[in-house]
């Protein structure tokens, strides 16, 4: 499995369709090699400010998805 270090720098836009939330982002993506005993996994890192923006945008997208669902599916 290929692993990467992804640094999320900016969330440009976010939308949803067909049950998926899609984000347009600026990110630095670097390949990393697994070390000895570590489980290979990709790491996503971002600043506190970017995390807050991401959280607000996700809440907005989820409320739009919930608004389109019938009341019995909520």
C-alpha cells in the first residue's frame, strides 16, 4: 500500500451530490515510506484554523443533506 503525508493548506469549496461530500482543497502531498514496526497509513495534517473552517463547511453540507431527506429518515 502506498502511504502519503498530506498537509491540508486551504479548503477552497465544498459541495454534495449523490450521497458524497466533495471538497476542493489546496494540499501538499508527499510520499512516505513505512518504518519498521509502524503500520503503513496515510497522515492528514492541518492547522487549527483550517480545522475550524473544515468543521464549519462539513456542518453546512450535512445540514443541506439532512434538509433534503424525508423526516422519517433523519
